């Protein structure tokens, strides 16, 4: 069993009556000149009523003797029929804070137990197209703790995730290499790598 | 006239027959165990047939005597009813390369004329939810050129964009400040800033 055994069997339009997780929205708005216009967009149906975000992305950094490494995941994503490279991530449960969701998802998806060190602003994934958003939560993992010696993910029966780590300092080159191997790069990790690259090149 | 005069008048469900720019898709796929499952996602209807991306984001860096600055934009986005902070960006036209789209959009949206210096892997904005994607194109702007002395955007009549620049080295703090002022941070610029921050803190 490997995530590369996943494949699309068929695709087709999804009728509104049938949709359980997604929806299309028509917004009528007034532009700065007072002109009335419309805009089409997509939304998740799953955001809890009291939440201001759909989910969290987790920047989990391991302090290894050879240097800092970031935890990444390979996962088959049906919307693009590819294996993606993403940070650990997940949707918020009702009543949960972003930080609680991050610690829970990191444990479930990777087995590691960590402590939150930073919470990002709310970030919008593609705000001309959809309202989906997240906070990036930085989690520090103490590798000397007994529970982090042999981390075991607790995946749901429809989750298939491969966890791996890459050196932070080479993240841009790793993304290019993974793309050359046929993987799809998530924009959140791709532009994060781009920021590291620019900081290194321009000595920021 | 100011982009902050924009506002939502009403929102409602968008019927599939009426949608011109977006659509919902149902994918039937086989998981690694051979189990047949379905997944709901959203797509743009505008990607040209011969294109592998929807659009481009532009990392345009100005080399000023006081330090490197990045060009950002404020724009009202109806899907979230907020003013966003984004890099200059745009959709690909049919027959156009990513690099051509970047130079064209940068000129249209900011007035600056630049030269492409780097093309990113294809990045997927939210691949568990939608198939939208882009390449980030780095563009170098020669500030000594006559055409870059007094750059004038050429916006379409339904585009309302405010262009500004911020120091690259402080991008994370600038994002936090802009969020505190009520702006929404696009994930592509937010995680780019996060990469710079991490590279600085960890001395990558």
C-alpha cells in the first residue's frame, strides 16, 4: 500500500443539492465608484460558527545535530490528482483555538508532541477565488522527550499521509527537486521556502 | 474615491447554471487500499486549455538606497469583504507564458517595467479544497530606466488597486501591522514573510 496507488476514476460537475463540504457563493457588492457589481466565489461548509478560520498549518521545526529540519507531508489530493508536499495541517473543530488544533493535528498526523511558539496573522489562501483561510502555528518539538522518541501517527481510516523532514536551509531546492519527482508543491510551503531563499540571497 | 468605500450589499448561493467563473467538481477516486471514495472541490472556469496554471504572483523587488523593498497591493476582495494585502498577480491569457503574464500584469497593475529573474515551481493554493494554482515570478526593476521614474498603472474599469512598497527585512512585522489596521493578509505573502522571519531568527 502506497499513496502513489491513489488515482482518479472519474470527475464531473457537483450539483448544489448534493454538495456537503463546498458551496459556490454570489456576492453583490458596491465598488469604490458606487457601481453595483457581482463576484463569484467558493467556500467550505465546515467552518464552525464561532471560528474566524477554517484551519491551521503547522510549522514544526526539529532541532537536529546536523541542523534545523521542517516536518513535511506527502498526501494524495483528489482535486489535483497529484501527491502534494504540504506542512501538517487540519480543520478547526468547534470550540477549539487555533493553537489547540495545531497541537492536536500535529500529534494525529505525525505522532510528535509539541509546544506552540508563534501564531501568524490570519492568512487567506486565494482571496479572489474563495474565502478559505488559516493561521500558521509554529510548534517547537523537544526531541529529548520520551514521547518524541518513536512518534506514531494516529490517522483516520480515509487519511493516507507520509511524514518526512527536510533541512530548512535548502527548502527551496528541495521543493524544486520534489516537483521534478512529480509532486505538487503547496503554495504555503512554496512561498515559505521562497522567503528563506530571498533572505539568504539578499542577506536580510 | 477609496477602495475602503467598497462593501457587500448581499450574498447568496450561486446556482451552477448561472456560474460563469467558478464551478464545483465531484471526483471519484480510488484510495491506496483500493477503496472507492468521493471528494468535493472547486475550480476556476477560466484556465486556458493549453495552460498548466491559472495565474502568476509577482515578487517585484526595488533596490532602494535605504534597502530592498517589495511591491505590494491593497485590493478589495468581495469573497471575504475585506481589503487584502497581496503581491501583484493576475490570470494567464491564452497562449501566454507565465513570464509574459508576470511582466504584463506588473506593468498594468503598478506601471513598473521589469525583467524576469526567477520562476518558481507550480504552487497550489489550497489543494484539499480547489485546484487553483500559480507560479511566483521574480521580476527585477531597474529604477534608473526613464519608464520607471513615474510609473502609471493601467487598470481596467473594474479594478481598484493601491500600490505600495515595504522593506523586505521587516515584512513579517509589516504584515502584523497591516492586519491590526484591518487588512487581510494573503497566504502567499504571509508565508513568504514567515520564511524571511525564520531565516533571520535561525540564521539560515
